């Protein structure tokens, strides 16, 4: 996660999303189902997958601040 991506997530800001993340989000939007298959060690996903979640499931794409929802 780059510094720009971190600052956008920390401030609930949609101003910067890198092109590779936009490509992944488009693939997700065009999919009917997502399946994540990974070994469960210590009851959590592998760190690379957690990093992918952090980068791709961004504010404004898959979640919003509860105060801002209508």
C-alpha cells in the first residue's frame, strides 16, 4: 500500500486510487461471485491476501462511513 493509498483510507477520501487497483475493482464489479481459497494458519488469511483486501476494498468502493450513508 502506497503512502497516498494509506492517507486516502485513513481520511475516508476517494481522491487517489492507483490504476492497478481500479483494474481489480473493475474485475470484481464484472464478476458474479468471488471465491477466496487459502490455508488458514492462526485463524487469519495470509498477509498478501490481507494486503490485497486493504488495497482493493477501498472506501467508496465497498464501504462508507456510517455517518455519510443516507
